[in-house]
C-alpha cells in the first residue's frame, strides 16, 4: 500500500518546514556558533528526537487524541511559549553585556545537556503537533498498514537528521564562528527578537 502514500509530498513539505527559519534552527545556529560543533550536533539530535516522537504520535493516532482534548494542546502551547520567551530574555540580557561570549543561554557544559534542551524545545512546540498531524492526514490514506507507516516515519527521521544536523555543521564552521565573535551582540539581539516573536505568536495562538 506504500504506492498509495504521497511520500514525495510528505518529504517536500517536511524539507520546507524543517529548513525554514524557526525556534529549532535558531537554537541550533546559536549553540553551534557559541559552543561549537559537538554541542550543536547534540542539540540538533535532541530536536530530531522530538520530531521523531511527534511523527510517531501523529502516524499512530496520538495526534488525533490530542486534538480531541484541547487542554493538552493548551498545556503544550503555554510551556512552549514560556520556554521561547525565556530564551528571548537570556538573549537580550547577554546582548546588553559587552564582551561576554555567550549566546542566549545556550553555551552548554555538556553535550548531554544540549541534547535534552533540544528535545525540550521541540516537545514543547505545539506547531510540531499540528504540522505532523496535518502532514500525515493529507499524505497518508486511512487504513495504511503499520509497515508502510514505519517507512514514512523512517524517511521523515532521515530528512530531519540531514536538515538539522546539517545546520549544526554549517553554523559551527570556523568562518561562521569568526563572524559570530565579531558581531556577537548583534547576533544575540536578533535572536532575542526572533525568540520573543515566536513565543508571543504561540502564546496568543488559538488552535482549533
């Protein structure tokens, strides 16, 4: 039944959504520039894990359960907005401190901590639930067997790894990091505004 699944549509939509600027890509870029490649890859891996969890949930019906219980989405929405606003605060505070080589609280002492921050960032993103729920409902017909769903989930996970780990490799390059060191406060100011806007947008959203 795999031939009935619109896998190209799913992958193209996933590529566009994953590669577009957002909280996940901002966090990966900031961590990679400020803490280096290892921590950037660790945070990106946490985001990939979060995507995989939402992908599996949507594919096997948990997304529909969450839609039917709006209070769950509301909890996730508030947690996600709060976390983004916290990152915005950390960015703004750091941008106002001359000479401090940190970026919005994402300089990590360990790769493990970076991983779990990436995981928390994506698990508290309510738009990830809506994204995967819509994606699977459009691209996968009802009654699709579990074996076909597993193939789609694996393809989406591979795509996420390419996109998010690719961002970590890009922003941890020596050229990009040198640019960050020269314009650190400007970077942090931009990140503060971007995280604040994303948090405010999620906080004021009403998911139907």
